[in-house]
């Protein structure tokens, strides 16, 4: 019963994340006005705003002007619902579940905004650092000290890399947004997982970069956003960190 509820809860949160994704880059309020069609501005009534179901019922079109609704809406709702379910299965009904679900929800918003606009909004990463650090005082899975070390290591290491890169290549490779995002990741996951997140996201990012280069046949002058890779690395560390570290140490031994 609670498992089903975790899916529904995730979908409802996902619906709110869509609002954040659309409005935060424009610095609009995420509370008012209520949902409305971006094309015809008609208010969206509650029965047309049910996650997933309304999209299917309306066949992806606005009820009033029939313009297509972006696939972003059901995608984000679905991904958030699945994340909620997986976290619930991992942590059960606990503070840990809410702590990590808020973390993953923030990463979902960051990822989609970074893909669209190549920015990571400070309104997510900076409060996120605070929530992670204060949350570490009450959740059992991470200590306050570990969270603090995670912030320093996450923010610090990427800051050094970004500065070195800029000094060597005379152009910006990584933005300040990535630095603050990794500090937030450190606040929620602690220092060991920050290292793992950097390794995983660099690995997945380089492979993806090479694939894009092969497909598009370009040299890699344009920057791909790094936020989605950091987010993916962080989620993999959250779910498989312990196993990956054990496996790695096993290979070395
Ligand atoms: Zn419309």
C-alpha cells in the first residue's frame, strides 16, 4: 500500500518539478499564477493536471488550443515517480527516504534546466547545500561532519579543476554552477561519494562526448552541460556506491 503511495507521491512531486523547470530559469514565481497553457494561456483545471493520466487522456494536446504539450511533462513525472519508488524500496518509510528524495528531485530539476539552458540555478544548489548539511543533523545515514567534508571536497576540488582548466586553455570549461552543484552533492552524500561521483560523471561524460564527436564529426569546441553527468554520477553513487567501492577494492586486491 505504502509502495503504491510512494509512486503516486513521486508523480505529484514530479508535476511540481515541471513547474520549477519551466519557471525557475525565467525567475518567475513557482507558486502563482496557477498552471496555464504556455500557448493560449488558458488555466489548466485540476482534472487536466493529474500527472501522467491527463497527458494520456488529452493525447498530449491542450484541451483548448490543441497545441502539443511537451513530452517533458510526462517524462519528468515518470522519472520522479520511479525515483520515489526506488528510494522507498531502498530506505523504507523513513527520514532517509525524504532526505534523499528531496535530493534526487533537486537533481532532476537541475538536469533538465541544464539541458535546456546550460545553467544550474543558484536557487536550487545553494539552498540545497544548506538542506543537506542541516538534514545530516537528523538523518541516520550521514553525519554532520561527513556532510561538511563533502561540501568542502565537492566545492573545492571542482573549483581547483575549473580554475586550472581556465588557466591552461584560456576559456571556461566548467561553470561556477557545476562547483556549487557538486558542493550540494557532497552535502547529501558525504566525501567518499563525492569522489565516486566525480569519477563516474567524468567517465560517463567523456564517453558521451566521444560518441557525440564521432556522430557529429566535430571537434569538441562547444561545451556540453556537465550538470546532467554530475547528477547521474550522484544518483549512481547513492544507489550503488557501496557495491562499486567494494568491487573496485576487490579488483585492486
Ligand atoms: Zn492551450
